[in-house]
């Protein structure tokens, strides 16, 4: 079956913007707007737009600052080509080859009663059978469960809207990582780490689905602390090894690739999952450590003003 790899590989995380010298004025509360940052060096700029996985039923999240940032950008960047037919064919091939558990092994082996119950409940809520999940490795079951969190919800992810706009404007579209590189985050994960990742996702499945509208509203309004507490904390606390691989270490790789983009003159618009900008050891910290200038752009939807 088709699998939206990145939507599942990097969970529907969100961001908190830690207090630091990156802010122009710490005393000023951010305006209610989705997270948009300007990252620059001496002769190059990229606008970093942090999105959330919950579907948007309309475009009330859209601000003039986002529109102007896209206007100024020659190239549009995304994490990986999750909607490209050839890339998805590759993803499905890798899934078919790497998802099955070793001969004689089952997904539920070694699970305690509480973890097994959480997995069974999550599978039922996702309309998946344990018989379908049992022959899989934990990371593969995680992919299938995560892909069902927002099943049936109206609308589409914000990232999809940005990609559609890039295509409609005829802008060059580039990707930071290939599907192979992104899937390797999961397929090469240590056994205990992937097991804890699955259990953390299963335990949080129903809450994450129920809280999706509130999480989207918090992201839309710029309430970073609320979104971080709801969407970052369960993975960070329930599966710290997976969080380190999927977010902390990935941030370092992303920072290096963004720095490479900035090494060439020009302006780019980069859309990434907001979880990368979360809390400590965030992408913003890694970019700052590279000596790049970072500025958050806050603007309520529909408001005026100019980009810095």
C-alpha cells in the first residue's frame, strides 16, 4: 500500500522557540501566526517555514508574511519527495523488502500487558488488524499507525498546500534528502529503539487524534509552548532514543544542508516539520552554532507590514 514516509517517519511534532539572542526583543510576545523564520548570512537568505502534520480545513493559517517570503524566493525546498510517484515507488519497494520481521518473530514478542493493550487499542482505532501488523518490524507498524492518525479528517497538510503553490508558480522544487536517506532513519534503527518508538506512538495514538484540532489551533496562533507539550513531549519522553535519531541528529544534517544552500547567493523558501525547531538541541540552535543569523517573523493572518 502507498506509504507517506515522511509524515510517519517524523511524527506530527511541533515547536517551541527557546529564549535566546535570536529574538529581536524578548519582552515582546509573538503575534499569533504560524512559525516563520529568516535565516541569512552575508549574501544569502532562506525563509524557514515550520509546518504541522494535522490537516488544515482552510487557509486561515496563511499570512501575508508567508506570501511575501514565497514571492522573494527563487527556489522552494522540502525535506523529501514524499509525493513524487517515482520516489513513492522506491519507498514502497523498500517497505516491502525491509518491513517484514525476521522469520519466526512477531511484533508482539516481549511486549508487557500494558504495551500490548496500547498497541491493540491503537490498531483498532486506526482500523488496522493485529494480524496485519504482527508480521512487521516495529518501525513498519509505526509507519502504518502514524499514517492513520489523521485519517478521515477534512483538509490537507499545510506542506501539501505549499508544494502545490510551488508547482503552480513554476518555481524550482528541491529536496534536502532522498526517500532512501529518509527511510534509513527507520530501517537502520536499533531493535529496542524501534520497539519503544512503536509503543510510544501506540500509547499516544488516541490522544493525538483527539487533540489534533487544538494542536493545529495552537500552531496557527503561535502558541509554541502548548504545541511542544502536546506533540513533542510524548516522543521525547516515551522513546528518547528514537527522538534523538529522528529529530536531534537529523537537525544537524538539516543544518549542514541549509548552510550549503546559503553558501550560494540567492533566496530560498524551506518548508520543514515544526518538530525540528523544538526545544533544546533544535535546528535553530544548530543553525545559530554555524554562525548564521536567525530572526523570527511574527505576523497575524491578514496583517500588513514588510519582511525584514
